C-alpha cells in the first residue's frame, strides 16, 4: 500500500489556541487509525509571538517536520500569518484562515510590513481558500477562544474523519464546562465550510 502522508501546518499568534487545535487534530487522526507526528514551535507564545505546529499523519510517518512547500493544508489563526506561511503550502493546497488581524512583536521591528489587504494578497496566491470571520463568530457563541474549534470544524469537511470522532475528541480533551460551547463552534465551522465553494473562493 502506498504510504500517503497528509501534512498540515497550523500558524497563529500566542494565546490564540494553536496548540490546542494541533492536539485535537492529532488525537482525532490517531483515533482514526493513523500514525501521527507533531512538532510545535512555541516561540514567544506567552508574549503574543508567532506560534506554529506541524502535524503529519498517514500509515507510517517518519518525521514530524513538514518539508518547505509540502503542506497539504494550512490553518491560520491570523490573516497576515497565513500570508507569511503561504510558501510552505503545495500549489494545490487548501488554506483555512481567520480574518483576525493581530500584529505580533516580530512585525513591529521594521522587518515585516503588515499588508494593507492580506486577504486580497492571499487570493492572488491560493486557489483553494476559505476565509472566516472566526473571531466574530466565536464572540457570538460566547467566547473568543472558540476560534480554534471553528477553524477545525471548517477543516474537518476536507478530511475523511467521521464527525463523531471529532466530537469524541473534543469531549475528551476540552474542560467539561466548555465542551458544549466547543461542539457548537465545531458545528458552526462545518456549516460555514459547507456553504462556500472552496475551489473558487
């Protein structure tokens, strides 16, 4: 059997929930029977710096690091971070990004110019793009920290894992008092993805 590995890169800013999202995704892939490897770069996560997580799953995974330009899927919690990480994706890759704009400390030292319209820049570079007002949706659901499960919900429509498997992992890994809220956020993400033609967005 061909050893097909799926490579997913998650990027964002410290405190947004990147690491929890990577844990939920990795656990779901493992429960689905895959070999999974995960590598995280915390950076200045406690001070709002850039955070990233590499996740690879398949019949057999030998390294946790995604080679440059080989990510099948990019998930971004911050729209300019999506633009910064875009070259890690395959040309035919799928990008799911929140429209949130946060300028991390690395962007204030003169080395990084925050783009005027990062979404427009992304549309020039990516064929399969899903842009979500995830932070506004999370607030409507009761907690801005729900962005991670909203993004995972949208991503889940592009993977073969059963919805019930994702729900099981959320129930197991999220604190009990936040479980129902996260399940609602996950369902909302799936609904949003289903309403968008990802091939032409």
